[in-house]
C-alpha cells in the first residue's frame, strides 16, 4: 500500500464516502442518475484540499464506497493511484476554488436535460416567486429570481470549466447550472446542502415543464 492510500483508511474519508453513497442512492431512486451518468464529490475536510469523488464510468444503481476515490485540488488521482476520476473532474475542482463550497453534485434527470435544450436567447432559465426558493442556501424569501445559466455541451472539459468559471465570477450568487443535453450541476457548503439544492432545482424544472 502506498503512502497516499492511507487516506482511504481514515475516519474523515469514511464519513464523507458514506454520505456520498447515501446521497447517490437517494438521487438514483428519484431517477436522476441513470446508468453510468452523473458525478459527485466532497471535500474530505471542510477546509481541505483533498476531494472525494466518484470514479469514472460507475453504475449509480449499484454505487458503493468502492466507487469513490480521492483527488487533489488539481484533479489528479491521489488515492488509489492509477484510478480514473470522473471525466468532468475539472468542473468540480474549478468550483472548489470557492472556499465556501464543500460538495458538488451533478445529475442527469430527464427534466433537466429537456430544459437544457429549450433555453431562450439568454441561454438561461429563471425562476421567481416560488416558495421553494427558500430551500436554497442564503435565500430568505420567495420574492427573488434564481437564474440557472445553460452552457453548450463540449468534450473539451477544460474549456467548459473556464466558461463556467468566468460566469461564476460575474454572477457569484448562482447556485447551479445546466449543460445542454447533459444535466444539472449544483453545490453547497455540505453534501446535504448540495443535495437539497438538487431537489429544489428538480422541483422547479418539473413545475416549468408542467406549465408549458
């Protein structure tokens, strides 16, 4: 066993990994993480630079702790060495440049995917006056507008990460984004916060489609 692999034996990793697994099972039961789609991550320590993240190509219907690995802040495999993290790791590490973010969740629900391909000329979707908006961290009233930007899909994840990063710097209040034909990314100060945000957005997406 290499020195790096000892992180996998720590209580900190085990606690985070178990919470990720439980969250993935909930999201999967809702039909938001079909087949090998979606990816999930969390800082191992609140202020740490090591990140637990789902391995590439894992079936979320049978997701377990064995499907989680550790990367460093640059997205490089830390433990186990040689494992391949999610293909979209750079989108996670880019978001973790914000010290307030401790968990990033990415889902592939049908509603999010359909909406991501129906955006208007603003390349975003906006939600106002929904009571459930108070479920998003920092929101204290329904009387606000939550904007979810939509980015064109690309296999060049580095370029896509830079596009999202530039948008987030201009609009730091955003809590999630869509990728065209792809799905939803959201995050929070904890895994539970990020999960709650996913649930809020999925409810809003369903309301949007039902109103069409």
